[in-house]
């Protein structure tokens, strides 16, 4: 019964079964009377024991940190490692101290390895040196890219050591493709995974099921997966949810606490509108940088809407530009060619060290020092209109608030203008070095959503705004879950600050992305559960042009 968890609305009998699992695990692991595991924590631990691994899709705020600390105990692992974002390392150490004397945690505890640490050249064989018998991956969605160095190294180790147990945990398992977690299912469940073993077959499934436009807009018929796309996705959803070792929790960790989402338009500004006119008609930034790809367009769009843009002064020499383009293509080629060899090349430094005589390497090394990107990097402000609107929003209420920002330059200047602390890179206050988990709950603050949107408990800040919002439902889910989570007792209000038609497109894309996650992975994200106030009507101008 425990292996057939109905993810939509568990029946009363099934809820009893899940509660019984939590009771059994609490009895086994609890040291302090009165403490108890949450139902889904107990079920996750039991599933991991039964299947010697688990793929856990748990909403934000469901207690993944404690689950990770108890997994080595129930799985009887001797050399466990916990892979997590670097920004969560110190928070995890603090949580561990709180668990001592309350729970029967592992001794020694899992070794912490950051995803960033695992990706550097010096740690190419770190896992081979540690020889873990259990790998726990928190925020596993960060390892969706199979071409990333850290992913390749985990995959290589598991192929060489197939008896290694793996548990992945995430609150946002998918964006637009099942391929983003296909390898996670193979790592955790092996031949018991509900997806094909061969990548080529998995790609065929993805072409039929994914939300993104496959094969330049051509979607093959679902075939054996179902008569229609909806049928195929429903079949896949049930197959995934009913697989032993898969635990999907499709309920809001905050329960019935209301979450209200309001989209607010940035104020009009002639200088910003003029910059958008240039961007939309000439495909250039205000500094003359040509825009040639979608990522650059999103970056410049967000910058201009915030009243700034970045550029290099002086610009790089053409020889440097050509050399960087050539070496980048060569590195991509060599990493792809060696990924299945005994000594694969995962990073730029490894490729360069392995091919010192190659023309692309020699050419790049000859021009590399001609230009310093950090020293030449500049920021130019064209308007304070968006900045002033952010300051006004912060001062409109005495309630402690969080102002999320996607730009270091904007965040730093906003913090100075509003006289607030700024928790930037690595999740630390940029001037004092204070960790975010130690922030004063009575004061407002500016936070980088790049660095602070995962693993933090920000329940005390029930009023939040997002400036330069991310382009995915996954990132928004993480941001919303900082305050709207288990233990929250008051309504949460979030303002999504749109600065252009591009950010309105991103909001619409986030809803579409969340709907895909719901139909294929049974994961209803907060953007679909929230009460979204009626969207404002943007002005008729190039700045507010949308895809629709």
C-alpha cells in the first residue's frame, strides 16, 4: 500500500498508511519525547529503505534537511555524502546542531559537498577518493543539465560503482522536459525506474510528451504512450507516481494559508522607453551590444527595465573575441567526444591542459590576457524610475518585507537607497558577512533570488516583491516557498514587478511551465494554487510588446 501513493487526493486509508510509516520511523529515530516526523518524511525514509534509493518530489518546507540527515541511519550507510548548493552549507551545519539530542542522526554525518565544489577541475575524481556508499542530492533540479561537469562526475562514479545508493530531493522536479530528471530516476532506481534505460529512447518519450517544441515544432504522435497528448501525459504521470521508490507530494506545505500574487507594472519613463525602442528595432543594447540569442535578450530586457545596462569599456579586441569563440566551440566538442571515455574532459581547464598544442588552445592562450572582463565591466544607469518605485514599495508598509532582485548592481543600489541590508552572492549580507538564516526578523531586507531562493526559512517576512523576476516557474516556486511554507500562520502577499512585455511573457511562460509539471509529474506549484489578482493592462508601446 505504501508503494502506491495516490498523489492527487490520498484516500483516508492511504493517509492512515502514510501516518503509520511516519510513526514507525519516529519510534526508530526519535530521541526526545514529543518530537515526530511529518507523514511524508516517514514515507520517504521507508521507500528509500525498501528500494535502496528514492526519487523524492517534496514541496518546499516539507523538511528535506532532516530527511537527508536520517537517510544514512535507515540505509545503514557508512560513507554518505550530501550534495547541495554552496549557499546552504552553513545553514545545514546550523540545522545539524539543532537535531543533536532530538534525532538519531548518523555519526559521522554525511559529508557535505557543494555542487560548485564538485564541478571544479581539482575535484574531477573527488567521489572516487571518498568512495561513498550513499549519495544524497538536495535541490536536485540544479543538476538537470547532463552536460554539466558535476552531473558527469556523479554519473561516471555511479556507472563504476552501481551498488551505490542514491536519493534525490527537490520541490521543483521539472520545467519543460522529462529529460531534466531522467538521469535522476536512473541513478536512484536503476532498472526499477519508470523511464527507458537508453537515452535515445528517453528522447523519443520526451519528444512526444514535453512542453517545449520538439524537433523544430514537430511533435511525433504519442504512439504506444496514448492516443492523444493528454492521454499520454496522464499515463506517464500515473506510471511515475505509482513506481516504488518515487514519492510525490502534491499538496501545499503551507496548507490552507492564502497566497496572493499581484502583478504590478513599473512606472513609465521616457529614457527607459527609448532604450526599449532601440532594443526592439535594432536588436542592440543602449551601449551598442548586438543581441544574437534569447538569453542575451532576456538579460538586456531585464536590465533596461530596471534602468541600467552593462557594457565593457574599453571593448575587447576583435582577436580576443574570435579566440574566445573558437576555444568555446573546441571545448564543447572535446567534452562531448570524451564523455564516455575512461578519462573524460569535463571543464575548460581540463580541455586546455589536455591539448596544449591544438591551434584553438594556442590561439586562445595567445590572446587571453589581452582583455580583462572584470576590470572592463561597467554599469550605466539610464533612469532611477524603477529603483524609486522599489524604494516606495518598501516604505509603503511597516511590515518586514523582502525585496527580491536578480541584479547585483540593482540590489546593491536599492539597499543603499532604502537603507536596508542586502543579502547577495553566497547568501551573505554584502557589508557585514552575516548569513541570511541569522537575519533580524523585524527588519526588511533586499535579497538576491539567485543566491537566496533555496533552503531558507523566511516565514517572518510575509510581504515580498520580486524585481527582475526569473523566467521560470521553478524559480518562482522556490521564492514563494521561502515564506509560504509549513509553519506559516498568516496570509502571504507577493508582488511581481513587471518592467516590460518581456517580463509579462516570462510570467505567462511560468504558468505554462507549472501546468506541464502538474500534468506529467503530479506537482502543483504555488503559482497555480495562488490567488492571482487581475492583470493590469500595459501601455501600447514597444516596451510592453508581448509575444501574444
